[in-house]
C-alpha cells in the first residue's frame, strides 16, 4: 500500500467513524482522530464478520460493511463503559 492508499484509508476511516458516531450519538465525545481510528477498526471488524476488504477497492458494499463494523465497535465500547448500548 502506497501513500495514496494510506491517505484513502484515513479519509474513508474518518468518514465511516464520523457516521457511526452520529448513529450511536457519541459524536460530541469524539474528535477527528478517534473517528479515524473507529472507522479503520470498524472496517476491520466488518471485514472479519462479513468478508470483504477496502484493500480490494472501495465500493458501496465495503463502505456499508465498514460502517456496520464501526457501529458494532461503538456499541461494544458503550456497553463496557456505561453498561448499556444506548
């Protein structure tokens, strides 16, 4: 993966993390860096659960898979932190 691929990971990760934080209502608690981390880790989780990878190209399906993975990640974090998913 070159520098362009890395930048694409960061941008898509930020967008996915931001959208997931809006869905889970944690946006006010997160900054851009945490959104990127949530998006990238969410893409990994989504890839493990549903198959696929953004390394094979960014499609609507890989974007949705990444978003679902990020939402699952935030739900787990909320469950551990607060004892409820919200």
